[in-house]
């Protein structure tokens, strides 16, 4: 179970300009850059595709890959529900 873009291109939508992103949030430019580096590290820990799947999420938060985790399962299910109901159909696929 995980969410991923239907076209597996390694692109980071919304991160084109960290200065603009920082001006639209409560984060400083250096924090936006640090968060992006953390995102890249997590998203390439299992599969280097620029996306965070359930296994990478569990590894980042619980330091475990295979063991089932109720929180991770619920979080990913909620994320997939939000993606499928509030974003343009066909951009993301949950399975």
C-alpha cells in the first residue's frame, strides 16, 4: 500500500524556488532547503524515485522496514484517501 505518481519521473513539484516557497510558509529559506534534503534522503532510501512509499515512511519514522505498524498503515491510508479525493484524478495512484 502506498501512493505514487502514475508517471514515475524524478521531479519535485513545488520546489522550483526555495525563496518563493519560504516566503509562502513559516519556514526560512535554509529550513526549506534542509527539509528538501531530508525529503530527498527519505525518498531514495529504498527506491530512488523521488517519492516516499510506505516502506520508506516506516524506515524513516520507526527504523523498521518490514514489520507492520498500525500508525504507518493508517497514515498511508489517510494520505491516499486525501490524494484520491482532493487532487486531480490520474495524477496520483494509490494501491
